[in-house]
C-alpha cells in the first residue's frame, strides 16, 4: 500500500455551469488547493480565440462563432487551475490542449460524465468502455503538455475492471487520476462507493496518485474519507456549493487536529453507528444494480419479453426521474433530499452562513463580468440545500437580470457602484461584449 501520509489536496471538483471563473476564485479564497474548470468540449475549445482582457485583467477564450466566453482565467488562479475537457479523440484532445497550453496548471479528461449526449458520442463515461482509445488520448496529451495530465473516471460495475482501467492509465504515465466512485447508471444517486478508492490505493501495482470524488459534504466526511481511503486528494462538488468555505473549514480542522477530538469522536460515531456510506460497497451488488439499470437500454432486453422489459424500464425510469428531478433541479425547488443528507453528515459542525458567501460570489461575478444565466444558476445551486433560505432562493429563481440578483441578496449598492464606474460590465453580463 502506498502510505499517503500528507494532508490530501482539497480540490474544487469540475462542475458544468458552476466551475467558471468567479466560483473558482471563491473556492481558492476559501482554502481550495486546486480548482477544476467546468468540462469544456474539445470542439468548442478548438474554436476559440485567445484574448487578453485588459479591462478585467483576465485572459478570455472567446468562441469565434458566437463570441461567447468559453473560458476566462486570471493570475489569481495561476498554478492552481486545471482545465477539464470532454473529448473522444486524440486529435480533438490535442487541439484543445494546445489552446490552453501555458494558461492552466493541468489538463484533465472527463471520463465520468454519464449523460446520454456524452456517452453516446464516446466521451465521458463512454471512454471507460474503450481503454485503448482512452490510453491514446492520455498519451498524446502527455506528449503535448508539460503540466500534469489527469483523468476523472467513474467506477465500473466489476471491481477488477476499474482497477484494470486505472492500470491502463498508469501505463501511459498519467500524472494523477480522480475517481467518482459511482457506476455510470447511478448518476449522483445513493452513496458513493469509497471502498473502490481504498482498493485502488491498496493495490500494490497501482502507484498513480488517486483523488477521491463523491459525498464529501462536511469536515466529518473529509476526515473519514481520508482515513478510510488514504487518497492523495479530495474533490468536492455539491459540498462546495452548499458551503464554499468547506475547504477552509476542513483545513482548519486538519491543522488544529488535536483540539478537535470532540469532532473526531462525532465523526467516528456517525460512521460507526450509521455505517454509511461504507456499508454498501459489495461489488456483486454493484454488478447486479448495473444489470438492472441496463434494462433501460433496448439492446439489453434479450432475457425479458418486450412488454416485460418495457414495464420494468418504465418503473425504473419513473423512480429515477423522481429522485433525479429532486436532486438535480437547481432551477426548480430547493433540494430537500440533499439538504437532509447534508444536515445529517454535518452533525457537530458549525452551521453554514450561506448569505455572506453568496454575496462574495456575486461580487466576484459582477467584478469579472460573469454571464447572468450562469451566475443565477450558481446562486441557485448554493442556496438549494439551505432550507432556511427559501425566500432568497425564490427571489434568485425569479430574477431576470444581474441587478435583480443583486437585490435578492442586498447587494444593490455594490451593483450600482460597479456599473456606474464601468458601464461595459452590463454587456459582459449579457455575454455580448465582444460582438
Ligand atoms: C452541477 C454539477 C455539475 C457537474 N459537472 C461535472 C463536469 O463538468 N465534469 C465532471 O467530471 N464531473 C462533473 N460533475 C460531477 C462532480 O465533479 C462529482 O464527481 C460528483 O458530483 C460527486 O461529487 P460530490 O458528491 O462532491 O458532488 C458535476 C456535478 C454537479 C453536481
């Protein structure tokens, strides 16, 4: 076993629409060591023009066709921002990598996206099915870039397949790898299977540094995740939306460890009494689950009659839809399921004061001319698990422009001051500045 004794790197996980410049800066200012961009599809990145933005002091990657900002980076992120790309080919990956070469601290390939559009075109989790292609892509990126090259995978239904895939990535000298420990069909539902990360860390043939992703919502989770898996880093996604200061909170715990025995005891209690999420890692279980979920695919129905398969698929689909809309819908209602889960996992931790963090985020979004739709989506995501902020959540949901977002969280004065000093910001909010 690779005894990983250092404090794990705390990373803002890649998140579409959320991991744009202001949220990454917010995470860094709140203790994140590394921040991943949202996934950017290679074809999009290959079609951008790089522009120095002297007004905002950023480097903008602007799409040639619609003039939209595809990626915006600034010097505050230097050495810490990893660009995640979505790709299905060596050529596409290399073109995208060359575009960001010299401007990012690493390039990561998304091999975990379970969405149909991604898998269907051989990107995201689709790459897990073609290890040779995944290897060629990673090898080509290694040859193209001097900065670390990594990939983020999901687990496969059979443990040995996941370990084999990791070894395949290691064979082409990928610098590190992240595991979102759920199978593709699970999306973000149920508990993450941390045991696979632990198995990979214990496998003597696996030496590549591994970062764990999935269900780190609190200091308790970070302590337990690190102790249980010995991972080299932790990627935090939904937990960072609920509390963008989670990185700082975890670090504070780690650096003043001895003074926090009480919290440690609570974490121990939480996981030993409730045996979650470590109790449901049986791999046969996973393979079985995957098989059932695969009934949704028409080609996997040979053993069932057509009508049986249809009924079964409908049943599963309805179940999935119900929990998925509840879990996913940042633009709809607050997420009660997720809020409850986060609350339980935060036993013993201080309550998160989310409004000042939303204000910090909005300040950055205004200062850096972030697009309105994206800003609204992120604020919704930050608030959706805070049951006590339903009124603000609803105001954000009905906001039609940046000014209304600012009003919803009492930032009107800041908005007015910034816009009167720099009227061009308004066109950035509409994403029309370069037109
Ligand atoms: C809103 C949202 C967007 C996401 N976008 C991406 C993405 O662009 N690339 C990626 O690899 N994973 C993406 N993920 C998955 C997360 O990076 C992470 O692996 C997953 O949510 C589990 O971690 P968590 O329990 O900390 O949320 C996304 C997750 C969320 C919630």
